[in-house]
């Protein structure tokens, strides 16, 4: 049928099929700003466009329904200010505000948000914050926590009304502070402004987070500045920047037939009928692809975990495991073919409870002879990893304690829920090299790991990482690339494979669920004498990240509290863990990487102990917490399966974080006041306030490598090529800022590109909070080499032969795009670049460098939460989250605070609503983003981010990590706030209404 | 999958299409559910051009056209706050812009806040052909038995007081459990609950002294083996008392 639409002001006629959705048609026509979030019920909103000026989900509307209507897509909103000689009207005010305020992270949902804002402001020029949040509430964002998008829209509204708006960069945001924890000097407290408002989110007039900065920060021109993200302009226009935003002629669509059983052998599989279906290119089973054992975990070599996975196997180990790959001309044919595959299963007993996995006689998941052990994995016991760490004399410590506290805790399996699903396109290039364009956090690991699986040498594989629509660890996995690659090898044709949201739930990775027993010995004065954790971790059917995730549960969470006095010098810490196979979908990497699990139990335990001892919970924590100059207690005991080496922690801003966080949330006013806990006129409501202190790591020492190359162009700009993988975090921007600082140029003069295994230097990828620290150091080193060449050439250009020059090259300063001598003479970098490439002693000024760190300096944070509990129903509303963070020097306050806000929001889901459950047959209950709820814009608590800088001496600009630490403290702080509100001990998160209600009943029965 | 698309200009034309035996032909409101189904071959009749999207007060009744969007319910000053809030909880704002009241009632399940409030209010639906009026509360549990081809209107009483409260994991989550209570001036009280099965449950309907505990337990007893039954039962009783007070 023919439909007629007016799209972005132009009337078009399209021939559509009755079943075609508007989203399918728009993308076919090249409107790539409308994204596919994999959802089946319109829950994500990434596909939103304006229909008649109203934001609607184009995935939930037939193209035919749009006949006769006016459609606006992001492509019709605004564009780059000039295209050479063709000038444009530039970006729309809303788009510009999104760019300036840092409202864009991965950018996958940004076009939808901009359109929703445009619709709102078209009929409401002065919206309240609540109205803005309501307008955004149809769009799920997993990156930002919605705060900056809300600020962007309020800012745009003000501009459109003709009002002046404050600059983003305000000096008031930077408070001078040089932390001196040894001297116990306290920084100035922020004013207490909270007047106990009802739930609601106050509009923040200031976009910048409050920062207490080191004295060095103010001397830099680019480091420490709220620069707009380098990819923001393209993302806000909805440019075709993501994996699926290309169309290649003859591309086949892949589907994967998945197991309906939790554990079974494939006795027979018949694909004849499927192959006979017109339009089917091929069907692959375990009989067709090489049987190569590997691990899907995207980690450096050797992978610190067992090799226990095959692309296709004759045994399936979870509901959703792979049975067959299909490639067909279109999705409909591929799905039909999938139904024609005949499979006879021999159903095996399933292990569906981690506690049963190691029991005598338990069904063994991995009996394949190809299995390759790592460290102490033992498939005959369903053991993917086994950790036994003893630091000091733990039993002696317990014997010396006045009181022993021993409690059990539980944490759930949760999903990364990046809005862009896993997606890959593979094809042979003209040189018969296999190109894999994929949404991955680990392009170089993917290339290395895929090579044996595909029977290709590394050099015949090229992995291209376009922009990524969020990853959060879910894409630190070689999960979909082999499917498309095998099908391309089999057919010779391009193949596209994209997960649905249901596949994300049944067949992607997740956070490891754990059962944790924690035993703590304490003296009457609050000194911890020993601390021991046993952790039973469920890795699911495969052992990807099994050892390292669970190892970090202890390595970070059990390292924070070392004890006081003599115990501080020689802490007694035990961390034992068994990571077991079960017939659940595999767990894997998820932002925080085992640490949120650990801190849920540690911080709930610390609260229990402090309250039992009638000590101030914060003073109790600080009394026992690590301090600057002390040895990381685990550094001599464990290093992700490699040789441990002692590491001193040089910077700990925890005390300052506590001080500022307490002031921001009003701790001193609220915590001691019983009246504050009551809500006037609502006897069923109770308020509570809670805290958690946390630490993370920064990169993996002696292992993970980052590389960078910089070349100078003849206009004084630079190409910065990095293998580091910006998955929306802003790492490209931060790396470019570091280069710009060293080279003395504007950010727009650094043209950064990441990442392509053919063109960019090696990088381990985006994980372990390492990019700014590891890849950033590589960038600084490469930039310094380039800067040295520039200075030498500047001396020659300014003063002729070197012998006659009055200054050495080291005395030349690079600033504002010029090389400036002490006498004030200068030459522009454009002149230097031009001279080098075309005129005198010609050379390409360029350099490559790389970096591996010998240390992993931890960031620290104090997380505060305020809640209201309905004590009759167990319903919990989180009203406020405040996080004060020591991440070393903050390179970009906008991107860094965006990381904290987005991380706190993900962690909020972990605290109160996110949980993956399975029925008695191992079938997933949650399969979409309706039953698995992630927070929307119109239900968020107030978020406050504070940065308390320390200067980490192991990095040229003093940085530590920021990306993962916001995942760690929210859940325990919320749990502690619930305890504070009503006495309920919720030891298993999330704190859902039934769990809280049961805990309240338990208190009442005591 | 959808094999035919029609957009009639009149109700009569729509009914004619919907009366066909083959292919199976169904009405399409906003399309938020039907546009994604792929299990059977269907012809759809898009109702967007029919004049069925008005909200009007007629004497002591409120008449809501079948294709009125959920967002129009949220925005309407004619509706009780509890009903507007239930409509807001029914779907996210992008879906509410196109999803219709009739579509939501046809496709919703036992967690539907909108159907729960409408059941408590003793809403009626008008079907064509035949001008058949039936009780929403009675029809929802037996949705396969349709008295007509097309829902035309939903009728509500206006001289009532309705309150509702829902308990979810977060403020706008799909409710785990919820209660809507409607009072008539006569003293009649009607309560419906959500959180079980395929449709909201009517747990109370009467006046004078009502033994709420036993009425609720009887009404919900069919679901005693379901997940969180004990919790839900306790919360329903608590919320009914809270709303009645």
C-alpha cells in the first residue's frame, strides 16, 4: 500500500506493507535517528518521533497509521552550523543545550529526548521541572540519571523565552582545597539548605557539580574544564554513528534458535525443512562449525578463567542457550525457518540453586573433554573458580574480639540493560579479510579471541567499534560476533545480528548473584579485629568473569575496613569464595564488577555493628577505614589470578567526602532528630537516612595496556587515535582534553578516533575503570613526545639554527595554539605543522606511546541516602541521594558528574527494584523492561554529586577512576536508611515492598 | 502478522469490515499492542478517523469515547483524580499518546490500574452492533466473550467518590498490588483490586456494615497459591481501610 506523509516539512510517498512498523520504514528511508531498543512493548522509547507534534514510539505504530500525518524526526530539528560553503541554521537551541550541559552520554536515546523536549516546549514555554520529567518519562536512559537532560531542557526553555542563562562554567563551582587527612584539617562545609521538603526534585540552577579542587587544577587550561563532549554534536543530530546505522547490499539477517530446556543433550537436530524455505541462506548447528573451546569474557591474555564455551554445542546448559544459527533474506523468513528446525532433546537434571551445585551427586554441567581449567576451577565439582585468601591471622583476630557479628546477606542477578542491544554486522572485505562492525567494549580482545574460533589468523580479522549505545560491562563479552561471523563465513555474505530485549534477558550476561556470610570481630571501643567473608557466587552455565568478578568482591569491599591501632598495621581479613556453575544464564561483567555485591553485605554489617555498639555509624566506619600511606591489604594476596605485588595507597579522600556529604544531605540535623522521621499527617510513613562508604580500583596493574598515537596536521590540528573504547562515558573527550592540555590547543583541534583494530593502537578496552588512567597516561606520553618535536621546530623557526637560539626547546611553552618563547616571540602550531610537512627538514610530527600501570589507586566515596517508608505496605520511596567522591583530579566535571549521576541511578535500581528471577524449570520470569523495571525520569530522587579532589601521584594529572564507584554504595545506604526509618533489616536486595514489609513484621514480632 | 490494513471513515464501514469471517479482522485503536504481534494473520481496522475520541458529561454519567487516548484521560479535568492517576500509571507517556481506553481494557491484565479503578466505579461499555451495554467488571474476566464487534464508549458514574492506591517497587512501576474504592452517596461501596491473574478482582460491593476481611479473602482465595499471596492479601486489607478512612 502507498502512504503519504509529510516528514520534516517534505511530503513523501512510501510503499509499505501492512505489517511494517513506522520505525522499520523510517530506518529503511535513512532516518537513523530513530533507534531500536529491542523492546516488544514500547517500553524504551528510543524510537520516538513526533507525530503531529506529539512524541510517540515509532516501534509501536504501523507505518500505515502514519498515512496523512506530519512526522518530525531528529534529522528535521537542526544540523551542524556549516557544511563548507553551505551555511545552515545550526543546531536547535534544545540540541545546543544538550551539548553544553553534558546531557549526552552514549547518545542512543538523545534524539528521542530532544524530540520529546521539542514537543513539550512547543506548547509550554515555561515548564516546571516536574513537567519536563513527565515529558521525558516515555524514554528510558541507562546512562545519565536524567538530571542533565532535565537541566538542558529547562535551560533551552529559558533561552527560547529570551532569558539570560548562567554560563556552564562557573568559578563558584570550584572551591580550593588541598586535602591533608593526616593533619585532620576539615574543608569548609557546604551550607545546609534543606528545609525538609516533601519528595520532589529541586531544579538545580547550576549544572556543574560542586568541587573541592587541588591547587594544580586551576593552573590547567583544559584539564578540569567542563568541555562539551567531542561526540555530542553528532549524537544530538542522530547521525548514523552506531553499529546498525549502515545498510549493505545483500545483508542477511541472523536469528538464533535457543534452548527451551535448562539442561539437555541434543540427540537429533534436523534442519532440512528450514533450509528448504525460500530465502534461507544457511542454517548452522554444532555439526557445522569447528569445535573450539574458548571463553566469551573479553579480557587480556591469558584469560583468567576457564575455557568452557563453544560457538555451538551438542549440549545446552540454560534456557536460552544456543542451538542453531539461521541466516535469511529477512527477519520474518529467519524466524519462520527457526520454527522449522526439528530438535530432539534428552532433558537432563538441572542445577537451579547455587547451594546445590557442589553437593554430592549434583548434575555436572561441564563434562566435555576440551574444558581448560584456570587456577583452581574444577568442573567435576561444578566449580568455575575457587578463592581462598587469608591476610594476617584471622582466627587470632576473632579470639581477640569482644564481640562477634555473623550474618547472611544475598544479592540478586541483575541486567546491564543498555538501551542499544548487542548488535553486530560482519562481512568479507575486498581483501578477503573478515570485518566485524560491532557494539563492543573490547574490540582488540574480540579480535584475538575470535581468531581461533573462526579459524582465521588475527591479521585477517578487523574489528570496528562505532559509537556504543551503552555497555556497562555487558559488552565486555564476545557474545554475538561469532554468530554473524560464522554465518558470513558460511554464506560469503554480510550478516546482521541484533539481540531483542528478550534475548538480552535470557541470553546475555548479568551481575553475579551471591550469597554472602560475613563474620566480624570487634572490640568494645569499635576496633575491628578480624573480618571474614564467605561468598557463594552463581556464574550460571559458563565461567566468563567467574574468578575475577568474585575476586573483586573481596579485593575491594573487604579491603576498606582494616581495623584500628595495631590491627591497622596488620589487618586480619579472610575472603573465601566458591563460584559455581548452575543452569542459569551466565553472569559476567557489570559496572562495579563484583564490588557492589561485597559492599551490600559489608556496609549493612558495619551499620549493624555500629548501632549495636551504640556508636556513631560514620565515626565507627572512619575509625576502621583505610588511610593514606597504608598498604592495600589485598595487594600482597591476590591479583586476578596473577602474581600479587605490594601497593601503597597514596591518596584517600574519604574523610573529606564524609564531611561534605554529611553537610549536603543535612546529616547532623536529621540523623539525631526523632521528630524528623515522622511525616506530619501521615502516620504510616517514616523517614530515614543512611550512609555507606565505598572504594573501587583504577585499572588492573601489571596487565592492562593502553596505547595512543598522535599525528600533527598542517593546520595545527592533531589526529589522536586510541584503541580505548568510549561506550558513552565521555572517555574520548577526556583523552582529547589531556592531549589538548599537553599540546596547548583547543579541544576542537584534537580529532580523536576510537576504535578500529586496523587503525588505532592496541587498548585493552573499556573496563576496570581504566581508560582515563591507563589510556590517558598513554595519551599524555604520546602528546609529550609530539610536544617535544614541536618545541624543537619552534626554536628553529623562531631563532634559526639551534646553536644561535637563546633558549632551549624545554623553555618553549605551548599554549593557545602557539609555541611561545620566554621573550614573547611565538609561532603558531599551524605554521609549525605546515612547515614540517611542506617546507623545512620535512617530517611527519607524530608519536605513539603506551602504558601499563604498576598500581591501581582506589577512588573512595561516601554515599548518603534519604528514604520514606510506608510501614504498612513496605513501599519505599528514595527521596535523595548524595554522593561525595574522591576520584583524584576530575578532568571533566560534566562527564564525571554524569558518570556519578548515571551510576547512582543504576545502583538505585539494584537497591529497590531490579532482580532477575527464574521459575522452577530455570526459565526466566523477567523478559522485558516492563517486568524488569529501570528508573524513569519522573520517579527519580534528587541527585547530588560532590567531588573532593586528591592528587594521585601515579598519574601525570593526578586522576583516579570515576566510572564504577557510584554503583557501590547506593543499595547499602538505602538499606541502612530503611533500617533508620523503621528498624527493618532487609538483608537481601532489592528492597521491594514485600521484603521490606516482611522485615517490618519481623521487627514487630520481636 | 498483519496482512490487511483498513481505515474506515464511518462506524458502519468499520462494522462491516469487522463482520468479515476471513481474514480474521480486529479493531486497531492506537496500535501499541497489535502493531507488534506476529503470531497470526490478521486484518486490522484502524479507528483513528472515527469520531470516538470525546469525553462528555451526560447527566450523571461520563461518556468516554473508545478511541480516547490514555493521555487525554490524564489531561481531562472531567475525570476524578484517581482515574487520571490510574491512566498515567497504565503506560509511559509516549504510549499514552496513542494507546486508547478501549485498547487498554482489551489488552490489559490483572495489574491494570485503569481497569481496576473503572471496575470499582462500575463502568459500563457500549458495543456495536446492537447498542449492547455490559458491565466492565463482569466482562474483564471473560474477555473472549464479546457482545459486539466494536467498543464504542465507556460509561462512568460522576456522582461518586473514588480513591485508589497502588504499591509498586518504584513510584511509576507496574503495581504489585493496588486497590480502588468507590463510594456512592447512597452509602454503597465498591472496591476492586489489582495484582492477580488476567483481570482486576471485585472484592466489595455493598453498603452498611461490611466484613471487609472475609469479603477480601473470599474474593482473592482463587489465587492463594500464587506468588506473594499472603503479602498481597494483607496489603489489600490495609489499603481498603486506609482509603475508606
